[in-house]
C-alpha cells in the first residue's frame, strides 16, 4: 500500500507539474499574442507618422518653391521700379520745363533752371507755349 501511495503522490505531482507547464505555455502564448498586437499597433502608428512627415516635407518644399517665386517676383518689381524712377529722373527736366513755360519762362530761364540746350528750350517753348 505504501507503493500505491507513493505512485499516487508521484502521479499527482506529475499531473500538477504538467498542469503548471501547460499553464505556463498558455501564458507565454497569450503574452506573445499581446506583444504581437502591440507591435502591430506601433508599426501602424509609425507608418502614419511617416506619412505625416512626408506630407510636411512636401508642404515645406512647396512653401520653399513659393518663396523662391516670390523672391523672383520681388526682384522683377524692384528692377521695374528702378527703371520707372530712372525714367522719371530723365523726364524730370522736361516736366519742369513744361511747367515753367506755362508760367511764362523764357528760353534762357529754361536753359538755366532745367539744364536744357538752347534748341531743347526753344522746342519746349514751341510745344508748350501759349498760343494766340
């Protein structure tokens, strides 16, 4: 009878060990599944962040291109403004001479005040002078 108890105890011990082993394996599988699910969520989040980063990079590229375009347009506007200002400076003596003629200036007055040659001053008087 002692042998039976010994065998029964050994069987119970073996059964308990097998149960613990099965429980341990099931726990490991559950942990592996949880870890796999978490990794899948992390991978999906990384992909989403990568897409957002690519969108931001494209947006920055477009803004950079727009900035370059605006700089180019600004340069063109500055050049145009300089040309207009130069034209005004070049036309200024004639504008001033025209006003002086309307106020009754003579050829000599136009030559002195506007730096015109005699022929330019005479032309201005003929163009803008009072007509009788």
